[in-house]
C-alpha cells in the first residue's frame, strides 16, 4: 500500500479521454492550437480576473521559469527553508535566474510567519555588495501539508510589495489548499497579492501538466522566451493544454483534492498524538519512532522517512487514485496500540 | 492542406493506446517505473550496443541537455549554420552550457563537408583567449531534408575525435534518415563515431517524447543532474517512456518514416527543376518565386517561406498523418504549368 | 624588437606618478573616493555630454559587462566576425549575458558595412524560436587597424535603433581612432548613436584601466550590480580611477595615440604592396609570405602571424613606448628587396 | 579617525616602489612576463609545497573563480552564514558556478563547528533532486575577526573530503590569522586539508592583488579558462604579480598583519565587556548600544554598525596604515565611563 507520493499516481481517465479527443487532425504547433489558445480564458474564468496562462510539463519548470521572469541574476529569493525550490529542484532557481540566491527562513508547520519575513526583509542589505531582494516565493499548500490563510498571504505579500519584491506562489498542491479553505481561487492568489502562480495539476490527476498563471500581466514579456530557450515549449502543445482545460473545467481539481484531503484527515485523526502538523492537504506527517515505522513497513505500507533519521518522522501522501481500503488499513494500523 | 511542419501532426493511435495501457495503478515516480527502467534495454537492442537512454519531452531539451554534458562553459560547439540548435532554440545551447559559443559553418544541402570542418577545426585557436573546441553537432536528417552517408559521418567524427571533441547528433528526424539510407541504426550513430544522440519521436508520431542516447556511457554522469535542474525530469515518467518503447518496439519509427519519405519524394519529383535539395527525408525545399507561392496558397496549400524573401523559396513538410490526397493535390498543382 | 602587441607595453610615467600621488591616507572604498567620484565629470567633459562612467581593469570586463546591461539572456549580439568579443574573450559575452548568442558578419577591412548589417537584421527572425536581436557591437578602431567614419557609424546605429537594438562600441583602441579621424570624441560616440562605450586606456599607456561610458544613462541601473557580482568592483578604486583621470585630463590618450599611429603609418608606407588594410590606428597587417616572415624574425623582429598559416600574413603593433629605432629598423627591413 | 574597513587603506610604499621598478620596457602580456612566471615558485616556497598560483585583482574574483573550479553548476557550497561569499559578493558564487547553491550554517564567533558541519553534510541528500554537496568554504581569519586553529580546520576538511567535497579557504585576511597563530603557512592551509586558497593582499597593503593558490594542482585545468572568460586575466600582468611577490618575499604580509593585530587587540582590551568576539585578527566587534555609538561618532570615530539595528553592535577595523594615535584615542574613548 503506497503512500510515498502523489507522483506515483496514474492519470485520471477524464484526462486521458480528453487527450484522445484532442488527437484529431493537424493543428498549428507551439501553442497556436485551439486548446492552448483557450487557456487564458479558462484560467481567467477560474480566477475571476484576466490572466495570462501557460502550460509546462513539470513543477520545477513552472517554478523556475516563473522565478526567472521576476528575479534578476543578482536577485535574492526569499522562501521557507522547506520550500521545494530550495530542497528538491537541484538548483533550478539559480540556473534559470542566472545565479540568483535563495534566502531561506524557518517557520512553523512549513509556513512563513509574516512578521518573521518582514524582519528578514528589513535586515536584508540594499547596498550593491549584496544580492538584491527581488522575490518572495510561498508554497500553497506548504511542503508540510498545511495551508496559508488569505490573511497570512496578504500580510506576506504586502511586506514584499512595499519593498518592491514580486511574489511567486508554488501551487503544486494549490487545489488541495483551495479545497481545504473552501474559498474562491482568487482569494488565495491575486486578491491576496500573488503576482505569478505555479498551478499544479500533475500530482492531482493530470499526466504531466502545470499552469504558470500571471496575474501581473506585464511579467509575461520575458516568460515566453525563457520557456522556449529552456526547452519547455512543447511542439504539440495541445496535449498539455487539454489536460489543464479538463482539470479545471471538468472540476477534477476539486473532486480529487476533496477526496485526498478527506482521506488524509482520516489518517491524521487516527494518528492521534503522533501527528506533527495539522492536516490541511493530502499529506500527513507523523512522529512514529524507528520501531513503529518498521512495523508499518512490515505491514505493507510504503512511505518516506522525513527529516533527520534520529527524529523518527514519516511522511505519508494520499494520491487521487488511492484505494480507500489502503487508508482504512493504515488507520487501523495507526490506532493499534 | 497543411504542409507547414511535422509538428502539426497528431499522435499515433498506437502511442495513445500504449499510454492508456500504462495508466494502471501507482508506480514509482521519477524514472523508477517499469517502462522507464526498460528504456536502456530497448534502445540497446535497437542500436546493437549497450547504451544509456533517457526520455525528455522536447527536441530542444534533448539537444541542449546533450550539449551540456559534453561542453564546458567555455566550449566551442561546431555546427552547420542551418542547425536547429543555432536557429530555432532561442539560445538554449548557450543557456544550458553556461555560455558556450556556437561556431557555425556553411555546407551544401545542409551538410557539413568533412574537409571544411577539418579546416575550421585546424584554424580554431587553442590558446586560452578563445573558446575551446569541445563539440561537433551534426543533424541527421539535416535541416534541409538531406541525410549524411555513414562515410561522411565517419570522416567528420574522426576529425572531431582526433582533436578531443565529442560528437552530438541532433536526430529530430533520425528515423527519416534511417529509413532513407535503409541501414542499421548503429551504422549512422555509434559505428560512425557519434557519442550522444537526440533521437526524436515527436515529429514522427509520438505525443511528446525524445530519447537522449549515450553511446559513450561515461558522459551520463552529469546528464541526470542537468536534466533535473532544468525541470526536464518528469515525475510521472512512465508516460514518456512508454511512448518511446512503442515507437521503437512497435516499428512506428519505420512505418511512419517510410511513408513520409515516400510522399515527400513524390512531391520532389513533381517539382522538377524547382527542387532545391535532394529529398532524403520528409521535407521538400522548392524555389517557386513569389507568384507561384501565392497561387499555391490560393489553392489551399499551407507551407512556410524559406530563407530571404527575395529568394522565393518554400519548405513543405509531410507529416506521418498527412492524407495521401493532400500530396496528390500538391503534385498536381506543382506540375501544372 | 617587439611588435607583438600594445599589451606588452609598460605604463606611462605620468600614470605611475598619479597613482603615487593618490596613495595618501585612507579614503572610502568601493568607488566613494574623490578620484572615482570625479570620473563622471571628467568623461562628461571629454565627450561633451552628461555621461555615467565606471572603471574596470580589463577590456574583456568592460565589453562583457557592457553587453550584460544591454542584452537579455536570449539576446542576439551582432558583431564583425573578427571582433574581439567573438575571438579573444573566451566566451565572456555568453557568460556575462547568461547565454546570449553572437551573430557574426563579415566585412572588409574589419568594418561592418551598414547595408550588410541592415540586411542581416532584416533576415533575423522575430519569432520566439530564435534569439532576439538585442545589440550591435562595433569596434573602433577595428581589429584590423581601421577606423569607422562617423557617417558609417551613424548608418549602423540608425539601422540598429530602428529595430530597438542597443549599440555597444568596443573602444579598446578608441584613442587611436580618435587621433586618426581628428574629430571630437562625441562625433564617433554618442553623436553617432553609440549607447555604451568600452573606452580603453591600458593598451595606450595605463597600467590596467578601462572606462565603461554610458551615454544612455538609463542603462546604468543594472551595470553596477553586474560589475559587483563579476568581481570587477575594486575595493581600492582610487588607483584605477586616477589612471583614467590622468589618461584623459593629462592628454596622454592623444599624445600616445598620435605617436603610435604615426609610427604605424610609417611602417605601412614602407610595406608598400604588402599592406593588407589601410593604417588608421597603431596596427599594421602585411602579406609577407612564409619566407619573408622568417627573415624578419631572424633580423630580430617579433610579431604574430595572422589568419590561416597558408596566407602568410602578419600583424605588427606599435606600442606607446616603442623605441623609434625599432620602427626605423623595421621600415628598412621592409623596403629591402 | 577611520575604522570603517581595511579597504580604505592606501598601498604600502614598498608595493608602489616594486610596481615602478617593474615598469621597464616591453614584456610578454597575459602572464608570460618574468614576474608572473615567478609566482608559482614564490608561493611554493612560502607554503612549503609545490603549488600553482594565480593573481587576480579582487577578493570576490579570487573566491568565485576558485569555487567555479571546484563546484559543478548543480553543486552545494557549504559555508558559515556570515561568509563573505554569502553576504558581500552580490551572488558571485552562483554566477561563476552557473547556479550553484549556498548552504549556510550558523557557528559561534564566525567559525563553523566541525560537528555541526558533519551533521549538516550527513543530512544533505544525495539523490538527484537536490544540489550535490560539492564544496566547503571556510574563511580564515573569519568575518568576525577570529581564527580557526589547525585542528579545527583538519576536522572540517576531513569531514568534507570523506564525502568527496573540495575545500576552499577565503583568506582575504589570511595574513592576520597566520600572524595571530604564529605558525607555518602550510599548517593552516594544505597540511590542514585546504585544496584552494584565496590569499588576500589588498586589505593588508597591496594596491589590488589577491593570489589564488592551488594545493590540489589537478584543479588548475579549468581555472585559467574561467579566469579569462570572466575578464580577470590582466594583459599587463606584471603589475599584479609584482605586488604579490613584494608582499610575500618582502615580508610585508607579516609586518602589516602583526601591527594591525596588535592594535586591534589593544582596542579589544580597552573595550572590556563590550567585546563580542575574541580579537584574533585586525577586526574588533563591540556591543556598544545606540548611545555609546553615537558618542564615539561625535568624537570623530568612523565605523560600521553591525547586525540588526536593535543589537547596537559595531565593527571596527584597523588598517595597516592606521595612525597609532587613532588607536590610542579610541582606547581612551572606550575606557571612558
């Protein structure tokens, strides 16, 4: 029973069906096909404001290309120390931005506290010997399975904008945060001050599709050239675009996120005191100790250890296609004395 | 009737069927799935030697990542002046290699002449004020729809290897060259001295899949890290890998290439004296003049002008899913006085 | 008798004296010293317009940093195929610009012909698959010892500006061109449409000092940060600044350039039909053949072969501290049958 | 009375005299002059082992070029959070290394504790989603004016080498550490496991000269090309080389370092309980509070505030040419109630 990552999941049948439906005839390449041309409209409707949206195939590409449009090569990018861009993208931000430097901050439950960020920003030098404060990158839902509230986001982005920074949101699990908060997509994006969003679909049911959504449209100018020279402009663009259209218009984002959130919360409740962070998305972090982790594995549960070995922590992720029986079995195992 | 590019094509039904068949259950991500794990074996069998093979989603990624593994940031990359890496990848080689410089050479029918390359290499400085000769990149089939013979390739790669350069082949249309030459895949790759090959499938029937094939396996060490930090390691890797497996094992590469080559040659014959280059792949280059181009367009044929406006040249590309009637109509239009 | 390069020269006594005079007491570092603060005024007076000027220690730094302020990472930089940035800076433009690509053009006597550049620019694609035309870089005096006339420069820069390009001038030997043309410095720089100039002093008598001069002041914003992160902001800036002040205010630029130009012209006249390019600076290019080159070397003359071995060409450069007897001896040797 | 930085200092008369003495006649450029050719020997004698040594003009260049030879673009560079490469070089390591990422660690008195580094290294992932542990960079003397003992260095470098990392030392104030520890230069460099050293001279009396010293000679291969393409190979190399020769062979390094260390220690003693870190070089860090800082400034002392405003900390640096009276006056002011 696999709780390793939502990346192990398959793609939704609806997504595959949509790809098959788009596989008719020859259409202009490189984004001039009818599906790609519809992306702006689709995402604008979803977010309730005029946006420019682009499809790429990986979250790392979505994040790094977004950052490259908002950070100069001598920029400083502020982020939580657990951010995916800091720990799991093999230096992509530095590569795409031509050398930009990450400034990593701690924060409880994977969230940056607005006052802490404000203090870090105030302490960051403005003279030319230092990298220049350029971007704040926040993750929603966070790497520890929690979700920022709109108010927190607003406080963070206000602090950033006051000093002229742009704000990027890594929304690899944006749908899970949205489902948890049960609010309008605009409330935790542009209305909360986000300038550019990596809006993931792959983890939540697509085959390979992430949208880069620009709320601050002037930023688009560089993006397309950065994407092309990074090899992330697909020739047969229709197949990526149609995944996003289906994901959003077909309501898959919600259906899948609600399901995985619910199952994850069930696991969180079963875990009781072992639970490390509130379950506000599809990830559950537990302090189990070496022995209990061992026992769970013997019972057939697959998951990753988390953090330093000595902490005995574990991460369990629920996929959109996770059999409910897996979760039932896991809960049963967790409540067992 | 669209002869703009083989990029406008759809994906083969066999490819879509294989993707659907792979869409079962949860499997390890990031290349640890059964399909990706089978790539090395599949490509080794195809080329008749032990290779390491990796899947990416675009030709630009395949080329630029290949070059990044064989060129230092202060490297010189020799290529034909019409090479895709020089004209159509928005500076990707310079980006991925950290600043490497292209050295572009002319050559009849899109081919580099071995003696010309040898002379250019001899003239290239070795002192540290110059970028250092590092890579030869050849395109097979070329950008002008011709194919290098094995002997030419061998002469080119020998000149390169004598001076310590690595040789990359941009094989976005490798299948077409192979079908035209009707030889073993190894004959125009590793047996001819190629170190790393971008082996395209997208243009010839895949959805989005290109293989990077390392014949010189020591080169692999950097590749995987370069790929990850460029955002080109897909989480749900199975869907890209399975396209390549189907393309090769199912013989799609050949079926489609033979068909498009044959149709292109038919057009070439119909064009008579207007033909600019021998038709050895699925592309036809014609000198038509402004008026004749205009007339063809009025008759419903879509294609790109080529080169300087004053030359009156046109490029027509046959796609794997091109209706035969398109070609018949085009031939009829071309022979018309 | 050394005619290898003006880089082999010593520094003028006036320059050393000025350094010694500035070596008094402790002053603010990193450009806040009185000498550096006077650079803008000094260069503004020299050029007859308000400029921003910065000191660096090498011509490669001056050129590459200038280019980094005017080219995006996906930019195309147009230059003569003999340009120093193309042949002698080990890929610095690609490095500093984050991957920008050089587009090299031929041109008689080291000069780009305006109509040729205009044609190349017209042919350069504007779609996003190509690097984007961003910069024209011209060299004054050229690498072949000739000087652009103001009219030529104006034609080139007009063609560039019409399409939105910025124009950089590599003026490693700007003083020699200025002395030859005997015009106002503004006439072949800002009045001729130059946006940013690398104004060399090292070859012509300084120890290690080049000015980067911005006529288009909005460009300055990025320059200082690029310079710092490239390690080209000197802590004890006074010693570089004072070299430039002395070079310009003391009239060294003219005294030395007139002398070396005159001596070079004398050599050119002695060379007769062997002369390859008009002598308009301090460099002489001769077609001598292998035997005659050999004989000159046996007579004690040191110089570089130029171009392909088979051409039998030679480059001879006169330094500011070249003994007149060297030149007399060389002329005598050249007229000898 | 200026205690802002040792960068505000002038150059030693001995250095200027040596430059003047080298200013005779024309010599080969780009490092082929007799002074530069003597650098390897000079530094080898100094360190008691065969080294390769190169001169550059800034500490940022020395550090960033060193790092570029030992870190791949996907490398992780471990350093103290106060390291100059992290705070004062405007992202140079990321730029020169093509995107490498800094991993910053805290540590008392500016020093990395071996056990802490070992733990951080153990926790750093080895999978390809993360930047790869590549370099440890230590600063000697540290940014907080302390010096690593040989034993500490050995423990750090052993931990690094065990995992295949290279070790770089930022020795902008190496002479001060050496004078304080009163040991052989080899003891705190190659004998302690350092692979490459930025050995500063500028702060301690040179005009603009830093040596990059390779104890691990195989690393040299890339360095020279990186230096050239970064614009850090000076044409008239003799003037930089002769500064280093004079600094080392003339014993300036010691004379100046002993003097500034002694004066700094005197200040440290006068400061009493306000002293924040042991004075083991030429820098003194004091906790003075806002009022006392204000009073010192009114008394004519110039210095930088340090850290967050609320801490009331100050940094005072003694220059080689600091008048002794400045120090006497400062000590008197500090002991005043």
